[in-house]
C-alpha cells in the first residue's frame, strides 16, 4: 500500500479556498495569455471535470479506460433531450445526464471489470466504438445520426410550458433560473460545478475508500489473497468516474445545445488520457493543469494560419519568410496536434509523473538550495576562524 501524507481538514479547506479564488478570477489573470474569453474558459472547466473524474479511476486504481468518451456522449445526448422534452433549465439536464451516464457506466463496468490490464482497456475501447457506431448510424431516431441532435422551435418543453414560459422567434438558450448558460455567466455556472465536483473528488482522495483504491493499484493480487474483494470498489470508482464524464458531457450541451456522435469517438477518450498523464496521474491538481494546457494549445495554437505566420515573420526577407512560415505551420494551425505530441513525448520521457512531478522537483531543488546556503556559510566562517587561530 502506498504511503500518503496525512492532511488535516483545515489544510483542505485552505486549499479549496485558494483554488476557488484562482478559478473565479480566471477572467482577470488569463487576460495576458489571450485566453480570457468565455468559450475557452468554459472548456477549461468542463474538461477539468472530465479529467478529475477520469483520475478517480486511472489515477487511484491504475485501470486505464479508453471508453470514457461514451459517457461524455451519453451525458450530452441526455442533456439535449432534457432541453427538448422538459425545460431549458440546466438542472434537469445535469441531473439526468449525470445519472444516465452512471447507469451506462454500471452496465459497461459489469462486463469490463471482469478483466484487468490491457484486456480491460480493450474492452472499454470496444464498448466506446460500439456506442459511437450506434449513435452515428443505428439509433438515428434518438441521436439524429451524423447531423447531431439539435433544438427546434417545435420541441415540447413540458415544464417550461407549465410554468408559462413560451418560446419566442429565436431558439431558447439553456439557463439556470434565467441566468444564461453562455458567455461569462455560463463560465461561472461551469466554474461553480467544477469547484463542487473537485470538493467531492478531494473527499474521495482523503477517504478510506480512496485509500482502498490506492491499495488496489499498489497490489490487487495481494489484497485478493487476504480475502478482500476488490470488485465492488472498482465498480464504484468506475461508476463515479462515468458520472463525472456524464456531467462534463451535459455541460458541453449547456454551453452549446448540440450533441453529436463525434463526442463518443475514441479520440475523445484518448484526449482525457493525455490530459491526465500530462498533468500527473494520481495527483490532485494535475488533471486540471493538463486540461488547461491542452485546451489552451488547441484553441490558441490552432488559430494560427498561413496569413498570421507570414505577418509574424514579415521582418524577414521574402525568400526566407515563406520557408520559415511553412516549417512553423507544421506545428500550429491544423498541425497543432504535432506540437501537442512533441510536448507529451518530452513530458513522458523526462517527467513520467507529469507536470506535477516537475513542480515537485523544482520545489525540492529550491528547498535544498535554501537549506544548503546556511550550512555553507557556517562552514566558511569555521574555516576563517581556524585560519585566524593558526595565524595567532
């Protein structure tokens, strides 16, 4: 069983307070980075929720799932159906999206968790691809196939009509009791849900349940030899992780009420794996950092095109500017995945523990240097005293 540092509840509350300040002031301190617009900050929040939920499974138990995009898609489809049938209020959409994703995770986990290691990963990938194909071509009356599920003027919205809320000429916007789910108000809705989700995630980390999950990751066979049944704990972690993915998918539908099968593709599952590894598997804050970095790369670097690059290198002679722009263009714009791949490769090679390992190394280096300075000073003083005594 891995050793874990004992943290007091007071320290956790201080940590949550600091995190809350950092998250809620993002529109201010992200301005210099050109990332303070609502759509991007909402993605930071949503994929942060997706990543911390995934970390409960992968980070604590070591079970690598390639099928979490299925739960993301189920959450999105359920949320859009809630908007179409019940109400544009986000609360029913979030509740039903999270709950149905949890049920779907229970069904998939019941089969997949009969195996471990690579076999578990392959099973989850197979279920995700089956879900994608069902959504894309088989269940078209429910998912609307490749077009995606969208809102229309003729949707029932039973609860809204009962409350006397009538749709106007334009399509309605998801809202929280009148607070729109887009723009900065939408960001703060996502931010509040991220903080609530993170607090639950933190309590799981600190709980005896979380300790058992770490023990499973450390040596599942040894736990089995002692008569301890690990399956219920793995199933619970898998379902909770699926519910987090469902919540993230529901929030994607809140910010953009459109659900498509592409959210269930294996690439979406691979993305959350990259996010978690990049930030630091099994760490508290690592998945949030990974989500922020990857989404920043995606939304900022992918915006560069040939015209922008030529303007950036306009100070060079024409015969040199075009080749330089062509080379750099391989790593930005549509080729931003190449840059992401290189960054990920460097992190895995030099920092297997992700960004959080790099931060820990830097903190230890600074601490050791600060400790060494007084010792070296005292040693120099002692040498001087001995030299002066010798002269006498």
